[in-house]
């Protein structure tokens, strides 16, 4: 997603990408001593992390006597943020449901936030449709199971060779299951109406807003 203009390093710093991907909590002494703090800051910057993320490295490496270089970290992070804080990244970040922590420089924040808000609105509208679909699927499965239970209990209630107590329990179960089935049908009807409205709102948004590219 991000295009890097940051210079490449040779030697131990080449392992940094692997370390970052694996997380910093389980870093070894050799990994800590190999860290290039400008690279660490840059990687945090291009991912939109807050500046206090360096505390994770401080905690992981402090036990080995490895001190963080805050100046180098901030230099790298600022360069990374200038790549992260572009409108296209803000939009894509919002579409994915990302959280913005107010990290962008003042001169870049307004266009970034505008694009982020547009992407986040699309995320919210899409999520409402998806959540409605998931809820409908769940309730339809429950209704199908209940209707199967009603059928089975109805057969049990009319079988002449069933004990009277079993037939009585079956009749009671049919009544309770029928009540739940009726409630589910109401809920499914409401969800269908909600889902249609959510889809209309999503379609209207897509028709009136162009993706930020």
C-alpha cells in the first residue's frame, strides 16, 4: 500500500522487517542490538502508529541494556508519516475500518482526515449491510431448526403408541416453538426492511462519492 522512498540499509538492519512482522515482545538480545532506530520509526510512521509505540521496543530491549535512540526514531517516524498521511492512504485506511490516532503533521492532516472520513463512512455503510446479512442468516437457520422441531414434536403428539406424558410434553413443546417461530418471522421481516434500507443508503453513497485514488 505504501511506496517507500526511504534509503535501504545493509548488514544487520536487513533483519528488521522480519522482527517488526513478528512483533517486539519476544525479541532476542542480538535482534535488539541490530535495530536501526530510524528504520523502526519509519516503519511505525508508514503504519500510522502513535509515537508512544516506541515504548514496546524500550520494554523489550531494555532488559538487555539496549537503549532506544529517540532522535533517530522520530526522524524516521516523521518521514514515514509523510508517506502515510496522504489522502489515498487515509481513504483506504478508513475503508478498512482503521482507527486514526491524530498522528499526521498539521499541514497534511486536513486532506488526510477528509479522505479518511469518506472511507470510514463507506466502511460503516458496508458493515451495516454485512451485519444485517449475517443476522438474517442466523435467524433463518434458527427458524428452520425450530420448524423442524415443530414437525417432530407434532408427530410425537399424535402417535397413539407414545406414552401420555410424552405426548403432553410434545404438545407443550410445539406451542413454545410456534411462539418462537412467530417472533422470528417478525424479526426477519424487520431485518429484511432494515437491510433494504441499508443497501439503498450504501448505493446512494457509492453513486455520489468517488473513491480517493
